[in-house]
């Protein structure tokens, strides 16, 4: 009975495969929104104020970073929790593929969230005249929370690695 339960548990990891595949739909949606913003920028570039153009460019950068985050979670998550990706030797391979364990994936996600939050915070500050002060304060508090969380997770990973080395 125990063997059957263990096999079932192990094989149930494949439930994650369609979820990771579903992230590709989110990536497509993000790509559509990205190019929609690019077209909007090109069509209105001559009538746009510089600050508005910078806000659009920051939005494009934000979307590019979110897209990278989706790819990282999709590929590394699949490799770490479902199955290794079979990439042919002659095919282009991402340098980090197969090298990112769940701990380093978590660190990269945290760093990406901090970077995305930084860009969003910069957009809020660029548009400060249209943002209430209490909302700006909450954006800053939220960003600082992301930064502290990322540092705390990194610190805990260092402590866990030291504990593993000392135990082994």
C-alpha cells in the first residue's frame, strides 16, 4: 500500500505540467500588451510629453521583466518539480537551464519582484503630481517590504547552506 501511495504522489507532480504550460498563455498575453503599448508609443510620440514617454518606456521595461520572470518560473519550475527538459545539443540552450534549483529560483524571483517594484515605484514618482501622498507612502512601504523579504530569504538560504555543510 505504501508503495502505491508513494508512486501516486511522485507521479502527481505531472499535474504541474499544464500549469507551467499555462504560463506560456500569460506570456503571450503580456507580449500582446507589450506590442500594443509599442504601437501606442510610436503613433503618439510627437504629441507626447517627455515624462509621459518615460512612463510608457518604464511600462515596457516592467513588462519585459515580468516576461523574463514568467519564463524563469515556467522553465525552472518544470525542471525542478516535473521533469528535465530534453534540449538537443545543436539547439540553443539557456545558460541557467538545469542549474537553477528551487532555492536559487526563489532568490531570482525575489530579486525580480524587487526590480519590478522599483520600476513601478519610479513610475509612481514620475507621476507624483497625480498621486495622493498616502498612496505614495504605501507604495514605498510595500517596496521596502519586498526588499526586506528578499534579503531575509537570502539570509535564511545562507544559514540553511551553512547548517547543511556543518551537518555533513
